[in-house]
């Protein structure tokens, strides 16, 4: 990968760009000096379809000067804007800077709209139709790609409409999750559990916690080995929101259920990440979005009209 980020490529792109522009200028100069010997009737002697003859008229001067102005414009553009490899241009323009400027301008225009929601609690906003309409748009633009347009998630992406929360579902926790993001990690636990047969026994014990089909004999054998998992999931398997450990007794499965799925999870572990939105959304936007998400699985308090 370092081969593609070395200084050579910056010089290569800059040289190739300048060479292309200079080649256009050279071509214009050569063609302007070249004289085509014409016939007595001012034709070049080329004939098509018996009677279609090529005339030897010079290129209009305005056309030639337009070509020259295009070359000059190209050179001036490369001085002002990035285009010569890693050279940033005298105006220091960047796509990121343009984007951030437009976002800042849009946020400034929208500030009065969000100001009316800033002092109200999440529970109250969840009952406000106007706030929820805005929250839904925010959700569709920023969250639906993973959690789905109906917020019911999919394999690997938690549902936000079932009141089952890995890190807690209070308004404060939802705000914290959206703003700061989350990183969930379950390490591979096969070595801590024991033999492959022990892993299978623990899988059946986990299935028994949620009353899923399981082998009761294996589940009883796996109960003692589950101690390796209890540090996060608790002795009763009900999870621990403080570390984002899921409840194993509620029959809600984020990465699939059944013997093979649980065995794979124990053997391989899993890493999940929700990106932080604090740099993407403003604080008022996160406040309204949190109210929308909280309202998906809670009864909202009556909102002000």
C-alpha cells in the first residue's frame, strides 16, 4: 500500500498533467505553422463520394484564441486549486472544507427550528408530532442503513423497537449511545470453556436459558462451564448493560440462534461497532433523534402542540 502513497505518485500526476497541457499548446503551434499545399480551386485534393471536396480554409481566429484561453485557464486553475499531485493550490480548497462549510451553513439555518425542542425532555418530545417527523427524517438519513427503515434491525444490527437494550434504554443512555457510539466485543471463549464437547454443552445451557429447543442433559453439564461466561453475562445469563453484554434469557438473538450459531459465537467471538454521531449531527439533532428512538419502544408523554 505504501507504493501508492509515496511521493513518486504525486510527482507523476503533476508531471503528467502539466505535460498534457503543454502538449495541447505544442499541437496548436505546430498546426498553426503547417501549410497545406492547396489546388488552384483552394481544395486539398481530397475527394469523397465523387464530388465532396475538402476545402483549405484556415481555422477561424476566434476558435484558435478560444483554444489558447482554455489552456491558460487550465494553468491558472491548477495554480488556484488542487490538481498537481499533492499541491493544495493557492486557495487551499478541499472537498472536505466545502462539505463542512455547507453543513455549518445548513445547521445555522436550522438552529431556530431545533431551538424549540432543546429545553424539553426526551419523553415529552416523543409525543410531539412535529419533533417526531423531524426525528424520523434524521433516523432515515443516518440510522436506517443499519437498523432498517422500520427500526427492527437485522442479523448483526439490533432492533430499536423491542425494548431490549444492550447498554440500557433510558433517554440518557440513548443520547449517550448515539453521540459517542458503541463498540461491542465478545472474545473467543472456547479455550476458557474447555473442550469442544464442553463448548457444545455450554451452547445447550445457553439455549435452555431462553427455553429454546435443547438437550437437557448437555445443558445440565454445561451449567458449570458457563461460569467462564458469567463475568459478563451474569450467573443467571441476564446480561450486563454496563459492558453491553446481552441478556441470554430473553430469546432475542442478535447474531442468530440455534446450537451451531451459539457454538460459533463461543468459538470465534464477535466484534460490533456503532459509529459515533457527535461529529456528524449537532447536539439538538441528537436530542430529537434520541426522542424518536426512545419513542419506538416506549409510551410517549403527551407533547405540547
